[in-house]
C-alpha cells in the first residue's frame, strides 16, 4: 500500500518532535528514501546494511517478522521498525529515551 506523502511528512514531524529524536526516515524495500525529517537522515549504505541485518536476524529465528530492532552506535541509537514493506529508521540521543521513542513510533506508524 502506497504511503501518502502528506501523512508521511506529518507523521515524521511528530516523531521528530519527541524529546531526544534527531531524525526519522522511511525507506522503501529497495532502500530508496520515501521521506525524512531531522538533521541527519541515514545514507543509503547504512539503510541497506540495516535491512540486511534485520532480514538475517529474522531468518535466524525461523522467519519470525521483525517488530523493532535497536542498534546503539557511538553517535546514538537507531530504532528500526518495519512498516508494510518499508522500514522506519529513527535516530535518537540516548538509550534511556527508547521507551518514549518506541511509543511515538507505534502511535505514528499505525497512521501510515
């Protein structure tokens, strides 16, 4: 199902307004950006690597679908959340904000 660009921009903006969030981006199955908000959206090579990690982990646990995957890097954690065939990436400032970020993502992803 295609994502409405206006709804996407609004949803990404609401996620970005969550305390600690640096960027939010929705990418398609081919790693193409569908929309982003914030200061540092991920580049295509990061997105492809993140998609590969998510697919590999899913296959390792018997093809169970991914719900969320958080990776913590030196410049801050990134939360990966599937949305249909797409992948939502949200970069934020510290792991302590994970609950707040997940709540915002769950609220907004259901609207897309």
